[in-house]
C-alpha cells in the first residue's frame, strides 16, 4: 500500500503575514493510526482565533497490523515518512519559523515496541521529534481544539475523538474559566475494529455485532469513570469516521469543510449511513458520495464504534467538528 494522494481535506485562507504584523505562523502535525495530517495556521500573538493557512490529510495507515503484532511494519513507516517529507516542504514554502512546529504521535505509536525507529526517521525529515501523547494528553488537546470556536454557553461539552486505534472522551467547559473535569482514552478505533473483527467483504452480521458489543464494553468504562457525561449540553464528535458519515449523509461529492464543520448528525442519520455502508462490498461502497477511496476499507469499523456511542449514551444528535487535536496542538504552540 502506498500513501494515498492529497485529499480534499484542505483549506487555504488568510492573507500574507506581512498584512498582519501582530500575527504568528505555526504548524502542527498529527501522526495517527490511520492518517497523517498537517495544519499551518496564524493567530494573534496576544490571543484570538486560529486562521487556517493550509490543512491537509493523507491516509498513511501507520498502525497497519499494530493491534496484532505490537510493532510498526517497515512499509507503514516508509509511507508515513514520505508524507512527512512533503509536509516539511509545505511548511518551508509557507514560511513556518523554526521552533514553531509541534508533531504528535498517538495510538499506533503508543502500542508499537519499535516506535523509536519511526521517531528517528520522522525527526530527520521534519526537524522536530514526534511527541508521544498519552491517551489523556490526546484527549485534552482534542478538547482544546474542538471547543476553541464554540460558544462556552453551549457547554458543558462531551467531546469524543474517534480515531484509527483509539477513541478519546473528554468532559468539561470552555472559555476563560473553562476546565476539563474528566478524560479517558479507549483502545477502540476504525482500524483496530476492522483488523480484529472483519474477515469478509461486506462484513458478516455477526462480526458487526461483535464489533459493536466490544465497543460498548469499553464505553461502559466511560460511564463508570465519568458519570457526569449525561449532563453534557453539547456532544461534539471529531475525526475521519464521523466527518465521513456527515459527508455521506449530505451526499458531498466534493469535500466542503463549511458543510461538515458544525453539521448536526442525528442518530437516525448515523444509523442509516451505517446500514448502507455495512451491507455493501467495498467496490459498491465507493460509489457513495462523501466516502474517499482510502477510507473505504475501515469506515464500517468506524461506523460500528460511532453507532455504539449513540446507543450507549442515549444520544439523539452529535455536533460534528473539523477542529480537533491539530488545532489544539497549534494553539499550544502559541500559548
């Protein structure tokens, strides 16, 4: 498998830095189990919202086989490092200053016994070493990014980041007096569920049931550790699975960040998309507008986790956010 080409998860806004001398340009890179993403942004040196200069994502599947083997495979490392080399070129072209880049590594790297092999190669091409975030740190960065452009009065918030190898849950409030009251990371994600439970295309009904039941067992831990989640006024969902489900629900043949960011995805809509995608073989699944080819083999696993979240927490709707851990990392560079 080679790294997938640039997706449409990309946005270019904002004028030259010279037009806004009080701004600072920063970059963040998130190396996840399924994707490797870059954000280049600006913000006022004395605070203010991030202004996106460029945001891009590539499917690199660093976590290929990690759930079973406990180690990164060489071809996955090579794919990811190749994309990081391209990202270094983008940052240089956009004038990101030295020392204003933060790169995180999450679930796949946490589980891999040979992660330093990847970290050495990544540092060589990017110039900074990946930071191995704990599940709690990943959750907190995701919460910071997801709530940065939300009205604090919509809180308290429950934010979940459904990734390739793990899913993070965070409960808290935002704004100047905001605080995080609880955070938990679960070993559940679209790649992990796909590799562990699915052997047929499309998946067998009993395998779908097993993946959902497995997820619900983990979600019970959230309810025990963070019983206050039922008090959340707004539930926010992050990352590729829920963004893709929102795109498919809207039939977006071409990626449109404005149509996905803060889209309200109802339980009925999520269940409907799940039923459609889970009963189609991959070749037919690809014809659904909004589903990119590189995600087609793991989206059903992600949907199993997503519908389990709706069902376990009794949710009727979730606010979809395109602002996530990348934004949280960028804000942390500024502050």
